[in-house]
């Protein structure tokens, strides 16, 4: 039986979204190396939502452990500069503060993420919902970003999972969607590609 404590010793750091639920249909932008990248518009936002799906040849526990415990950046998250758990509500819920290392000429951002995990033993699926919780930590030297989204890991067998990552973020400041949207899509795709390589080692 899958146990939440075993699968989520971490409760995640992420760039992610719920507003994506009210967007347009997903559009497949890239299907390469068994990784599918989708985008969609989000009502009321100039920034797109991104969905990446792939199959990972590793046990579900190994994939879940690649996320770490929230203190310190996961190896697969390229833009993560630092991460720390602010508050642990339970085995399945916590608040994480992270700083994002954005490429020049963009300045770094920070965000506070509230993550809640659930496990469905019947479908052998673990899901983590993420949303911004900016009031949990005061704004300081960084531009505050807002985001929400989800991770879903479904065990296809004892040695293979299907992984889906959905995210939408507003990085704050005066940023052009024409610049940010392509970068967001490509960086999310590359993050998932790194996660797969890490989990399959």
C-alpha cells in the first residue's frame, strides 16, 4: 500500500497554478523524447499555463523522493536558488519559501507555496496541489511571484510511472508575456526532462 508519509517526505517546492482550470483547451506544442509539452491561455492573465507529461521508468517512491523535503533545492529544478520549509502543518501539508534564480537581465524572484498532497491507493496515484500563500512570509529584497499548479504521479507498474506537471506563474514586475511565455514553456520541459533522468539513474 502506498503511504503518504513514504511518498511525500517533502511536500514540494514548485513553480505552479489553479487559475489554469478556467483557461482554453490545452494545445500540444512539443512531443519529443517521450515528453509532451502543452500550453493554454488562462482567463485574466497574460501568461500561459504549461503542462508537461512523461513516462518515467522508476518506482513511484523513487520519483517522489527526487523532490526532496522542501529544505534545499531539488536537483532537477534549474531556476531554484534556495528553498526552505516555513511551516509543516502535517505529513501532507506544508508551506515552502523559495527564491528563483532568473536568467539575466531578469531579477530574481521569491514565492511562498502552500502544498497539499493526497494519495489514492486504488488508482495508485499521488497528487500534490500547489498555490501561492504570500501572506505567510513578508516581501523583502525580491520581486514577489505568484503561482499555482499541481504534480501527479501515477504508478503504471512497480517500476514505471506517468508524471504530469501543470503550472502557471505570474513573476511580477513589468515583464513582457512575449518574452516570459516561451521561456516558461521551455524551462518547464527541461525541468521534467532532468527529473526523469534523475529518477531513472
